[in-house]
C-alpha cells in the first residue's frame, strides 16, 4: 500500500494555542486529501476534502475558520487547529488519494490533547 | 445517499478459529468499490481487502476473504485461522466509482481474538 506520514503523532497544547498537523504522501501524488476526526470507539468522521491548489470543502458542522487546511503541493497537506479548546481533543487522520484511484490509504494519525 | 451498516458492535473468536464480520450497504448505483479496513490499537488504518462491484469473484487476501452478494447488498469479511494480531476494529467502507467521491464508513466491529 501507499506510504503516508503524519507529524506530529502526539501533541499536547494549552487552550487558545494553534496546532499544525502535517500529512505527506511519500510515494504517490495526492491530488485529493481527506481529513478525518475520530473520537474513541467511534468511526471516522470526514471533516474536509481538499484538492491540490484549491480551497478545501468542509463537511456540515465543521468550522472552516477553526480547522484551516492547506494543500499546496501534491505531497503535502496541513491541518491547523486554531485557538484550540479542550473539545478539539481528538484523533486526526489524513488520507490522500491520487488521480482517479478509489482506494484510500491513511496516515498514522495525530493525537491532540488540549488542556 | 449511500449508507453502510455493521450490525455487530463487538465479536470475539478463539485463536485459530474462523470468524465472519457482517456488512450491508445501501446504494442505487451500480459501479462502486467496497473495502474492509482494520484499525488495531495503534489506530493506524490498514486496508485489509478491496472488492470491485463489477467483479463477481470474491476477493481474497491470504487468511481474509469476502462474501460479496451484490443483489443483497452484503459484503461480509471472513477471517480464517484467527491470530492474536487480528484483534482490532474493523470498518466496512463503500465508495462510488469516479475518483471524486467520498468514502462512506460503517460504525465498525470490535474483534477480539482470545488465546
């Protein structure tokens, strides 16, 4: 399968600070990037979809000003959680997809804890 | 809208035994793909198996095989010779063919393999 890296794997921050999560597709060009959020014992919830060079499309209920997504290149996308609050504590997973392929691979995830 | 239903929140199996996880889906489309993903305690999402809807032959990957019943919209996963490392959450997922569609997940089945 595809190789996807995510950094950092763990982050603890104070309430009010911003956190940036990087996602890289290491062996293919990601024309589309999906960002998911997962709460304990639940399924993945899609937050937003971005195409390289375009603005992200956010799912209903996801604040675009809070979760800033940048997909400036075919191998790198970032998710910035701005002014993080304890309720933003969660597990964030990126998933790049290339071209017309339907199979999605996933990054290892980032655990965010906001104190 | 497409939906995926996993009716078994939790299952357990003895090591070396066989277990089947259920998944049903709902769509009015004819061209799509189905997947089973595994999420072990590390929370890394791992692709287990993929099935193209246009293929009648059931997909197999080593100890993992599916029973794809298109008319019944059923896509079950059989794990043979269960191993302790198979302990994980298993998610059934669906995506329409086209390259621009979103992956739809079921709620997951927590599988425990007992020694």
